[in-house]
């Protein structure tokens, strides 16, 4: 009898491995490392002919894929929760997800996007949330800046993130930092690049760069931006051919026709009907920001939350992908641009998350030609009010961050086969 035990164990183990050949990575509250799970999924998609099912609204937006024995070591080392299930169990899950009566959907991820982060070499001491997220999740990216854009290199990439850059050419209106080394280095870098490319001022170069990034989207590229890059990108597009920079920053006066009536809102991608703030001593660019930096935020930190809007997974797949999360209500976070005044958001733009009581849009998405953009207000989802020279956020302490998940949703979004949005 004892002689039969070992063969029986071997048989059961082999039989189990035959039945259990699918990998499910849950993304609900049971997941021990949400952020690393995105990186693992990205790595799997780098394989030849690899496919992953993103199960929208199923256990927080779980991932289902073929299982290979070498996956387990990687998953365990990264602290990612997972389940090895049989084909039968996987088919039952897919039947539930694809049921017409459920608000769930199966999005097929087929390839990984090539990612670029637009950031100066002399980047300020403000850490960038996207670079932190990608680095922690172990997702590869390349860094580009104005020269790369002007040289036409955007075509090499599928997905571009804008560092918290000021596209108006006013160095973030951070005049109090003028004596700081980082400020001087970035100002020098921008001025030298503008001169090299035949622009008399940095603002002119930034306007050209913004236009070329918009062309990148028109041709099918994906753009993601946070903080200052969100509103200053549209301001640059709205003021092309004008001088919207006070003499304090560039040595000459602003154009005499700078007013809300003369701004080109047809050229912007997300915002309309905003006014510029031209006082150089006011650390704010326009009325787009719902929480102007010259006023106190009208809500205490402990009460500051925004809510993800709910979408139909079957008819509104894109906004549903961008809002996959294990939490619907997320703690707010500030930045040079904290959020967007709802009155300035174009009607064709989809609002993904907002604080209705403050009339503040926190997260939005839209389409430009064949491409897409998503803007997320604020600087760092796990640092309520980040200051210059503060320590960078350690994401190993925030591996289940609902705010950082919004960033990483955008990374996988370009991988998905899109269905036409119905609403």
C-alpha cells in the first residue's frame, strides 16, 4: 500500500497541473501589491503573441492569462496575490463577465506601448509621480524633452507623459525659487534649447512643442499629464502667436490683445472659456485650476476626497478601463494644478472623477483625432501637499495606492483592443 502513495501523489500533482493552467490576478482588496501587478502584466505582454484579459469591474479589474510555472517565482518575489485556476473555472469567470446582465467586460490586452516621459535633464527636485509609479512597477520607459519633440521623435512612442512642465514658458511662475540651483539649471537648459532651434523666447518654443504633441495625438498617440502640465498645455495652444508671458520672465510686455475673448479655444484639447492670470507675482496661470494657489483650499485635508464616476463596461469601455480600482472614493492630493473648474471643461470631454461639492473635476479623458489624452489633477497621490526638496514618496509603503492605480491604468490602456464608445 505504501508503494502506491508516491505514484498517486505524482499523478495527482500532474493531473492538477493539467487542470490548473490559467492565472488570475485579483485586483480587489485581496490584492497585496496592486502596483507591482501592473508591472507583472506589462512584462507578460512583452512576450511573443502574449495576450491578457483585463476583466473590467471583476474584482477591481483583475487580470486573467495563461499560466506558466516560471510565473510563480516572479509573482512571489514581487508580493503579488494570484490564483492558479483551471480552464473550466476561467470559462465560468468569463461567462459571468461577458453576461449581458452584468456591468463587466473582457478587454483583450495584446501588446505593450512604448513609453516616453517628457522631462528636462535638469529636472527640479520635485519627484514625478509617473516616473515613481513606472520605476516601482518595473515598467520600462525612456526620457525625452523638447529637442526630441522638435526633431520629430515622438513617432517612436505610443504613450507620452508630460512631466509637471510649464508650457507657457514662465518656469512655473516660481519666482521665489529664482536663486535655487535647479531653477537656474532648467532655465539655462530651456533658453539654450530655444536659441539653438531658432526661437527668440522659451515661450515660443514651448508653444511649438505643445502643437507637435497635439499632432502626435491626432495621429493616434496617447497623452497623459498631471499637475502643471495639464492646464499650461492648453494655455500654450490657446495663445499661439501671442505673448502671454509677463516682462518679469521674458523681458517684454504681453500682447495687447491677450483676453478671454481672443484666446483660441478651438485649438485646445480639454478646456474652454478660461481667463489668464498675468500677474507675475501670482503663482497661478488661469481660471482652469479649481483650487487657485493664492487662496486657501476650502476643505480640510482629512475631508478632501474625490469620487470615481461609474461607467458601463460594455458600452463605455475606455473610461471604464481608466477608472478600474479597488476604491471608488479616493483621498485628494494637491499640486500647482490641483483640479479643474468644471465650468472650463469642454462638453465633449469625459469626466472620470470629481468632487461635486467643490465643482472640481479631478480626472478627465478625451479624444483628439485618432489619439487620446487623460489629465489627472494634483502632484502626488500619496503626498497631500508636496513641497520643493521634500523626500520622494516611497511606493513600497503605498503598494495598494488607489491614486497610483489611476496612473497605471493609463499605461495598460493603449494595449487594449478598443470597442467603439456608444455614449
